[in-house]
């Protein structure tokens, strides 16, 4: 029996990876991309995904050499289909003759058909059914449990890639710092002397109420004296304003038309981030920034950062646990665990 790994059985010089998702989902794929690069250090790795992810590919150029904008599919809800681009998109990929097409976009119900259309010499990905393996194809059952980075790494492990942990990354660039400074959003902030509150999320029904964020922000300002910075994209400015209007203490409203990188640079200098279950929670994980993340709808076991000591994830669909959020914010700011609990980093969710 040939016991060589799937990757070692093939000469792989060009790989195309499919994952057409939003910021947090893409950041969760970084450990898998890291493992792929470690396995194929000389291969050309091309990522295809949502148009915004061109900036993701640029930031993670240690793992991704090129980005192709995916024009969409009728059964994938993340973007409208650009029908006029579909034929040219698939034809151009087929013409390039990829050695491996890697499906990193979920269980494969729709996406295996998409990736199968890339015409690569071999294909690997997930499937909802039983495992399927041939000389040129490897489909493994999509894990139904575990954190998202670990689920994706399961496929890379089966391919024979060396796994370098599930830790997330968010490398800051000089341009991020320069953009932040040029924005003049908070020119007088002292690094390490402020807390970031990010009240928004792509899906507004996932957002903790502004009054809850305001209550937590006021209490932390009273107890620790740190400045409060309300972050967000330009279209979340009204939500940041709603939090500020409910606060009794002053806040700096920094929801503005700046890039994800500049916002991450602002967060990187803070003491703590408090946010909803959204992409910035994974930015915090990549930055190594302590955070308290409020969940109300999503699968907390799948989407919570894996370091439970640094990132405290609170389940609060009824918006009635502000005291618990405060308790864990205090713990992260002081290093004193709530209720005498011992810090192991392996706690369940709260």
C-alpha cells in the first residue's frame, strides 16, 4: 500500500484555494493557509473569493501569491452573481492548469461543484457524506464540532501538511499605521490607556443593544479611568452614536471610512476590545489583544477564539448579562479572575 500523503503523491506547483466568505471566516482560514504554505513552500498559491478579499490576500502574502475575484453562484448568499463574468472566470482558471484545487468553503454541498469546475488535475475538500478518496481526489467528512480553524486544519492534516497550530494572525503594515495617523480620528490617545468598544456587526440582529455597551463602558471608565473609543466602519457610525448618546461618560467616536487595517492598528494599541461576535473578534485574536465577545445567535463553539483565557466569550441572547461582561473585562484588565476561578485558558464559555 502506498502510504505517502496525498500532497506527496503529486507534483504540485500551482494551487487554487476557494473560500468566498467575509472577514472573520477568512481570518479563521489563516492557519490552514499557513499549513498549506509549509507543505508547498515553492508552489504558487492562488486564492479565489469575494471581491473584498483582495486586501486579505495582500495582507497574507506570505501564504497567498495571487487573488482572483469570484463572480458568485446562485446558491451562495454572500454576493449577487455577476453572470456576465462566469464563463470567462471558469475558462481562465481551466486554462491555467492548476495541479490542485482546494475547497475550504464548508461542507461542499454547492462548493464542490464550483471547485470541480476549475479543471485542476487533483481536488481536495470537504463533503457532507462519507469520505471519498481516489488517486486524484480527496473528500473528507466536514467536521460537525470544533472551532472553525481546527475544522479547516482537519483537511490539511489529511492531505499530509505540517500543522503549525490554530493560532490566528493579523499582521499590521506600515500603511495601516500611516492611515490611522492621517485620519486624525484620535490623535491624542495614549497607547495602552484606552478601551475599544465595537458595537456593530454585519448582521445587525447579532448586535448587543447600545444601552448594554454604554453601561459597560461607563463602569469601566469609572473604575479604571481608561478612555473609551467606539470603533466601526462608516456605515456603523450611527450605531456608535447610539452608544455614545447613552453613555454618562465621554467617548471618542471612531466609526469612520478607514480600512480594516487602520482600524486594527487603532485596536492594537488599546488595552481591551469589547465587541459582538463579528470579524473584529478574530482581528483581536490575530493581534493578541484581550477581548470580551458577546454572542447571541452564532454557534459559539465554532466561532469563539480558541484562547479562552485571553478572549472571554459570553452567551447573552436576551441582553441581560452586562454584569458578566463587566466581570470578565475586569479580569482581563487586572489579571484577577472572577469568583476566584483559576486561570487555565481552557474554560468553557460563560
